[in-house]
């Protein structure tokens, strides 16, 4: 695999990472999402400690990802169920 060294900034602090080249887009998108979450939290709550901001941002981003995943799983299950129902209906005719 093709590894690449990048530098990302979370909450104003730089972090060097070594990642697979194909992961870079997702890593940078995740960094952007975390930093945007931190900015929203700063604006909406009296949090000033960076550790508190990072913890709350991590919670927010993770819950959003889990909700998205659950919605996708529900849609996949509904589609599979519809397929099974169609097969059963075809067997009855």
C-alpha cells in the first residue's frame, strides 16, 4: 500500500499522521467535521477548556455517525424485507 505522511490540525494543535493514500480524503473530512463541531460548541456553550471541547466534539461526531449508520441499516433491512415479501408473493401465485 502507498503510505503518506500528512499534518492535520485539531483544535489548534498540529498532529502528524502516517496514513494510506486512499484514506487521506476521509481523514481530512473527519478533521474538518471535528473542527466545525468544536467551533459550534464554542459559540453555543461556555466551554473554554480544549479537552472539554474535544470530548464534546468527539461525542457529537460519533453520535451523528452512529445515527447515519443506523438509518442505512434500517433502509437495507427494509429493502431486504421487501425483496423477501415479493418472493413470497410470487410463490403464492
